[in-house]
C-alpha cells in the first residue's frame, strides 16, 4: 500500500452522525445575509451528511414578497456560493430545496403569524412532523421581542412537540436591555428552549479548549497561578466593518466582540472542571468564573482599559480608509474599533494572574488565539548568557486560522557550548485529522434540533458578561480613557502596548 493510500486512524469518526428529531425550522429574515451566508449552507451540509431527519422542513419567513420557487432559487445560489463543502451534490441539494417553502411575514402583523401557523400545520400533516418547531431569528435584534410576542399571540409556542427559539448576539446592548429581552423571551418560551447563539462556541477549536484541559491529565496541574504568569486572548481581524456601519457605530468592539466571544474564551480558559460535559454543568462553571472576574470600576477603567479607532492605513499591502470615512459611520464617531482590557479573576486558581484581552478591526492579521504564558524557571541553572534566547514556556491555543496548539520550551542548540533557545512543539488540526472542521453553524443548528443547549449561552452568563462591560461602556462614553488612534494595519493604539509595558510584559505577536 502506498503511503498516501494508508487510512489515517485519526480521521475516523469525524462526521457527526447524530440525527435530529423531525421538525420545521422557521427562519425569520430568510432572505437576509445571515440566512444566505450561514444558515442555508449549514443546513445543506447537514443534509449532505444525513443529519437531517426525513420530513424535516424549512420555512423562510421575511418581509419580502417572494414565491416558494424564488426562495428555493435564492437558497440554491447562496449554497453554491457559501457552502463549506464543494462541489455541490446536486441530488442532495435538490432534495433539500424541495423541503423549503416561504411565507411573507410582516413582524408587526398578527395575521401573518396566523398564516404561518396554518402553513406549519399543513407541513405537519404532509410531512408527518409531530408539531416540533424551531424559530430562528436571523433578524436585527430589535425584532426579537416582537417576534416572540407574535408567536405567543398566534399560539405558535404551544401544542404537541417541542418549541424552541434561536436568537443571535448581541443579546441586548447592556445589562438592563439583556434582562428585558430575557424576560420577554421567557414569557413565551422556557429558558431551556431559548438558544442564544454565540457562534464562537460552535467552533471546533473553541470546544477543544475544554478537551485539551479536561481530557488530559498533564495540563490541569499547571493551569493555575502557581505556574502561570499571565494569559493573553487576542481576537484580531484584518477586515474593517464592511457594510455594517450602522450596526457597528452603535456597538463598537467592546460590545461586538469582547462582551461575547472574548469573554467566552476567558471563561473556557479559566473555568473549573465541570462534572460532566452537559449543559448545566458546563454553563454553571462558566458563570462562576465570569462572576469571579473583578469588575473594572472608577480609576481602574483608565488604568486597565484601552480603546482605539483605526484611521487610514495599509492592511496586507492594500490601502484602507479610516473608520470615520466608512459608510453609515458618523464623521466624528468616537466608537472604538479596538478594545483591550486587563482583567483579574478573584478566585483561588487565578489570584494575581492578569488576563489581557484585546479585539480589533483592521489589525495586521486575522488571528484568534489564547496564549498562556508560564513563569520563568526559579533558578538559572545554565547561567544568564546561555538563556539569552529563551522565552518563558507558553502554550498557544490557536482558534483560527491554522487551528492548532503549540507548546514553547527551551532546547539546547546543537553546538559545542551550552546555549539554549526556544523551540515549538506543534499540533495542527489539518495535518492530524486531514479534514477541515465543520462550520460552527452546522454544529449549533444540529445541537439545537437535538435539544442540546451546552454550546449556547444561558441568560445568567449573558448578564454576568454585561455586568462587567456596562461600567466600562459608561466610562468610555464619558471619554475615559481617551480614544487612541491607530493606522489601519497596526496592532492598535500606543496605549495597548503601554498597558502591558506597565506590568513589565509585552503582547505576543501572533
Ligand atoms: C461577529 C462580529 O460576531 O464575529 C463580527 O459581529 C466579527 O464583527 C465576527 O467579524 C468574527 O467571527 P469569525 O468567525 O470570523 O471570527
């Protein structure tokens, strides 16, 4: 057998063979961007791997007046454009498209929801669906409450079968609005039927943080303040705000990324081992650690937070415009496109270990990583000179791109003398498992159909995160600390460098 034909034992079991209970998924906002880029391609890929049960149906629901056929045509185009797997399997696609239909729904009109209810009943009888419903709000957040209340008014949240609602981040824009949203949703659906999507949790590499920590015995004993010096979490993007000026100018990096994706990474890195990998145990531990993060208040906000905004510059050899020149952004906007925080976790494990978090747009490269920096050895056995080229040990969990994990340690340089240099021990997903990971939305949609909310954020997690973010937002609105400018293509404003320098540290260059 030639080497390239040998089966890779690690590639076994890579497909998700779980099959969901049959249901109708209603996608509100079905003609919009999220549905076309992510949801419909993810459903097609689930169909391809046979995870969609017989009878499963999708009803597109949006304001536009389109026919079933026009919706199917749109879906087909989007799937061709955005599917993770290519080429498209025509037989699978045709079967999938035949399960699609469309109902025009104006969210303010109860009659439209009644018409939707009628369509769902017809599908139940023609496709033998036992009343199971998933309502996916792929719509702007201000519509979530209206949709939920209309579903209730049209009695679409009751009857035989399960009834689940899926909402996308942002969950509110501060603690109060998040609570209000939760209260409304909970009037209509019990908490365990509310699926709040933070798509980072669907990423394989994010789930692997828990596998790395808790499926191995050698890392956890060193995963604490005894040996760890600091943790750096970076969510860097080359892209600017693209066509999302209207949303982004209201949100900023702190609300858009830090409140959700970045704090989720903090929680997964810092949480205690859950009793089991189930929704209650995992989310209980995440909430506990988020509550142990010391809120930044008063003077600490000026000392421990940095906000920045990109001006014109160069990213990957291309000239880019400044944030204030972007479409739908106020010309004198003070919205941050970069945020950095120094966080402390007040518990036994992490006392004295700073967690530095940064997120930004128009940075030199797109990379998301968690870098766990260890302390220096307590004694210089080989003398200062031999150790000149050695950095302290570090474990980097690379979330994207080039997904993998690396461990940095010192090794003797092969030569007569004794010089030590840092080297890396690397694990890469692609070379180890030979396949690309599924899209986050494939995993999350399937989990929702199956009824497993482990990878969705619970109301108390969302609130714990806003509790940390609100005082910072308020101070930033009052101009403290001042907004630092950085040219597109730089690693944020000067103050970001100084934040770590003040502690005798520096940011890792991914
Ligand atoms: C979204 C943010 O939640 O995440 C975007 O709203 C950001 O601003 C995106 O670009 C990043 O996601 P990913 O999967 O590309 O890292």
